C-alpha cells in the first residue's frame, strides 16, 4: 500500500519504482533487462516496457557495454537518482514503527523475517535471496546463544548483525 502510493505520487508504476530502487541500491554490475526481470520476479517484456517508460521519463539511460557492442547497461540519470532517493523514503513509516521495538523484539522480528524469506525462496516464490541466513559464508559459533561468524569478512556476528540483503552473498 505504501509502495503503491509512493509510486503513484511520482507517476510511476510499481514495477518502474522497483526498477529505480534496484538501480539505486541494488548490486551493480549487470543492470540488464534479463537480470532485472529475475531480480524483480517479473516477465522480460514487463521489464522492457518499464525500462522504456523510465527512459522516456528521463530517469534511466542506456549506456553501451564497453566490452560487447551488442549489449547496453542501464544507469540512473541525475533525475533518476533524485527520484530514487525520494522513493527510498517510502519505508519510513515501517522504520519508525520498528525503531520502537526493544532489542529482543527487533532480533525476533529479524529472525522471523529471515526464516520466512528462506521458506519463500525454497518454495520458489522469492527468486532471489541474498540474506546472511542463506549464505555459504555464514558459520555458526554457538547455536544456543545465536552467535555467528562471517567467513568472508572474518568477523563475529550476532542476530542483529545479520543482513537481509548483502551484496557479497554467495550460494553453493
């Protein structure tokens, strides 16, 4: 509901808003149509239409791939970065509500969220999950105290350190 209202207030479809957001904070390198379709769990033609609309609106530009003249990468324009930054605020009401949770409640919420994401991913309802809980780099130090260790960064982690979306996520 909040996302839809925010998208509409910027004259964008929800897919266009998600594309802008992904280009704004998503993991680079391959910002291409097929990659975006997979990330957003929509059909390739849906992404192509949304990209075309964002280009017409001056929010996204196609840039030639320096290594392959047949390919183009997508990048936010200055107006696209500004709009995406404004769109990023749509989560503010949820952030305010969760900021009122005590540490134990926040950790329980994160733990439950990670569990739900893993189950949706296993059921192939969530195509891309880059959460620490599904990463091969996450090791468990003590199950009873919920202590973890990130092998990639060689750093200890508590439940509150776990990420929901990590650019360095690695699968088997």
